[in-house]
């Protein structure tokens, strides 16, 4: 027994270089842990193999189409007209588009030393341009009136590719350059004729 | 206490690691919106689509999609009676400004709006080498653009061609199903702008969503079902010639 212990001790005496080597591994592993703690984002792995905070960041993008419910809070008269007509299910922004203007971007915070170091290697993505909605400030963001000769024609030009039941006209024959709203109320259009006028040729069938 | 220089060298990094984990604390709590209550998809009603391109323009406006790239686009199919497997497909500028007039001709025409299918088993998220793209707990395939390397594996992997590399950001970009809108109770920009209701956002976990009644009573199809991607863009009235 004693012989065996003596043999073991003498063996360990010669194994000093192995311990130093193992020590190096331990130090390298600790360095790895420290670096890893810095470079792996805090929310990585919160829900899966990705950065959980990314969803919150994506959800922060500015909304540009305010939604017809927002429009209707002020323009209830138009909403009432619309509900009776053929365009009842066409949302406001389908024709008027998103009513917003871009605002000057605020100065970006420089971040801490580590973030600035990372930015040198990987330039950060440009932030979203802040926007101002017509719904937020109707006096500043004044919408342009859409050109019906472009807008209506886009949907209602006759084409064999469109569904058969959809009202379609041949623009060259039907109006000859006269804006659509001269005869039709875009918010509640009637097919064929309005207010007893005779139907224009090439009209919707 | 007697600490040698060697011990200090070992102790300092250990302390730094420990402090980092103390600092990290608990993961950030999710916002007011409950991800576990939703499972998003889309219903696309082909017989209702008139090919006006409103959805394409709305998407480009809402999401600042660069010109020449598309998160959603519209294709026009022309299938003649004898060329079922070889349809003529056009999509001029993604159908953004509509389509040229189709003369009465042999065969049939129809429009197919395309977009990310937000697959439940998406091939694009499986190939990402860094975990920059993922399926969110509410069923939306998203890209963490701060994490993306721009390697383009996912662009190649998507069987529906729904991804592209952003020309100035140099990262993968795709439809987010307007995640910034649906988490606020709004519908997507394309659905908001569609004049005929050909597109409908669907929450498959919401028992009151009309999608359930529709799926129960209508024949629907997903694109490339043979690939088993778990696509959640349901097409009603999809022709067999659509690829």
C-alpha cells in the first residue's frame, strides 16, 4: 500500500507540466465564458435559438396605414355614405393611400464603449424614419386628392383576366378624359348612371 | 487573505463572469400583447383578386420595401385548355401598377397574390447558421436584422421565393406579416389596402375568427403542399397550374 502511494506521489512530482497545461485550459475556458457573456445577447434563447428581443424591436416599426377605423372616427359622414354603396367594403386607404409624412430623424445615442467598438466592426442598421400620420396631426399632414383617372382605372379597366362579376369599363370609350367623379361619387358609386343621366358607352356590364 | 498573482489572474475573470450573469437577471418580459394567444396565417381568395396591385404598393409603403424587391407580389396566370402544366405567368414589376389588358382569348386568366406563407415548419429558418431568422411563438417567420449576416442561405431555401437580400442593409428581408401592426390589433397593410377583400389576415388561435368557418365550408389549398412546409397562407380557388 505504502509502496503504491509512494509511487503515485513520485509520479505526480513529475507531472507539474501537466497541471500548468490544465491551468491554461481552465483560464482559456474562463476567458471564453467572459467573452461569450458579452457577445451573446441577453435574450438569446429566451424562446428558442434566436434573440427574443427581436420581436419587440420588429413590433416597434412605425405604422403608416392608420386603418379605416381611425379614419372613421372623424370622417363618419363619408363612412355613412360608403356603407350604402358598392364601395362599402373598400377601405379608405385602399384609394387614399397611407396619409403620413416623414419627419427628421432624431440624433442617435452613441452607446457605451463596447457598443461603439462593435459598431466599428459591424455598422448598425439605419433606424426607422419617424413619421407623422394625418390622423395624429390633420392640419400639418394634408393629403392630396387622388386622381380618379389613375385610381379608378387601375381597378375598373376591362380585362379578360378580371373576375366576370367585377364592374369593368373600357376607359377610352367610356369617359374620354373626363374625371370619373364628374358622374360617379367615388364613395358610393352606382353602376351605369347617376342622378338620371344617360349611361356612358362602354360602361360596366 | 493571501492571494498570489496567479490566483488573482484566475479569480478576476471568474468574478467578471459571475457579475455578468447577475447583471443579466431575468429575461425581458414580453409586451402587453400575448404571443401565446395567437397563431397567425392568411387567407387568399383568388376569385376575388382583380390584380390592381394595391397590396404590393401598400406593402412597399408600409415596410419601406426597396424598388425591385417584393415582400408580396401578384402573378397573372394564363392557362389554355391544352397547356395545363405550362401556364403563361406574368408579374410586371410585381403587379405593382396593375397588369396589361388581357384580350378575350382561349383558356382562362386569374391572379395569384403571393407572399411569405409563414410556414410552421419553414425551410428558411432551418438553414440559418446564426439564429437570425425564426418562427415566433405566434407563428410569424421573422428576421432579426441586427443578427443576420446576409449569407443568403434562407433566400435559397425558401421554396416560394419570398425572401431577398436588402440592397442597402445587406441582410435578409421578408414579409413580417406586418408584425408591428398585428401586435397592435390592426390588420396587415396589404389586407387594409385590398379593395375586394381578396386577402384576409387570419388568427387560427382566435375561436371567433371567421377563418374557422371559412376553412370548414370551403375547399382551400396551400402552395407546394408536397414540401410539407406547414404553410399558413390558405388559398381559396387555387388552380392546379399554380406553382
